C-alpha cells in the first residue's frame, strides 16, 4: 500500500515569506507527527495529532509555526515569516493508534531552504 | 538540553564484524526506546525497540540492550553488512505522552567490504 507522502519535496523561499508543507499519512492511521532535522542535527519533535484529541504542540519552536489536520487525514504545517534558521528537512510520520509502541512510518521529507 | 545523546557521530566497521552503536538518555520518564535507520534522501525506518521492563530485545542480526541504571542503550549488529551503512537514530518515548519521540543526533555507520 501507499506510504506517507509529503509535498513539495523541495522548497526554496525568501526570508519573510510564508510556506505550507503538506503530509498525506497512511490511510487508517489515526496519529500524525511532524519532526524536523536541521543540518547535522537529530530529529526534533514539533507537533503530534492523535485522533480527535487536542494536538501536542509542545515542540513548535515559535508562534510562527502552526499545523492543522483536516478530517483526521491530511496535515499542513505552516511557517509564517520564515527565517534562515527554519531551513531544515521537515519530516512527517504516521502511526496506527498513537501508542508509543506503534511503529511510526516516515515520509521522505520536505527540504526547506530559506534564503 | 539534549535528553537523548549519541556521542559518536560516525562509526566504521569491517563487513562481518560487530557494530555497536551507543545512546545515553537523561530523563527517567522515558520508558520505551527505539532505533531508526535512515538512508540519504529517505525518511527514517523503524528497526527495533525495547520496553523499559526488559534489558534485551533481539531481532535477527539486531539486538538492543538497555541498562536503566546507567540510562544507556546500545544497538548491536552482527554480522555487519555493507547494506547496513546508514545513519542510525536512537529515540525515546515518555510513559505518558503517547507516541511523541525524542531523538538523538544520529550515528553514521559505514560498513566496509
């Protein structure tokens, strides 16, 4: 079956512009996660959606970052007024139920470059 | 502060030998640990996990060891194969925060033929 897909695969933007990154999770997966990997760093947790519960936004680095998940499926991560330090690979993952023992399946990521 | 640490950014081993990747954590609220493997331009893929109630979990060539008193875990790959060359990430989950994972910085493993 289809895995997690993300679009665009690459995004180059100018400092100060807004960007939207999209994630299509595996069908039937109720949990969706966003992480980012900055150059030379590990994966940093950003936000986590689980079913109809309020999302865990504890990893969002600033109020310029927001995310939504529509209809319990597709998710969009929005970064407003982008800064150069936002340059990173943004990874989305989904899992069946959101339990910590559930395997998280990752998409290929969106590479964001802020000039 | 870095709650999950992988202090070796890279490791090189000979094909057929054992690869040992290490990970340390600081938060006692972690109770589930995972290893992910990542190839360039791809997302990470799950490799193996261990619950804090165990000290060892084995899956084929991969074994994860957990030492709770030392807050240390390690991944052993025996025998190592060239296809194992990738970046390996250690991750930890809190006992009460669902699937939220805290990752280490990664160790790049190179297995030479």
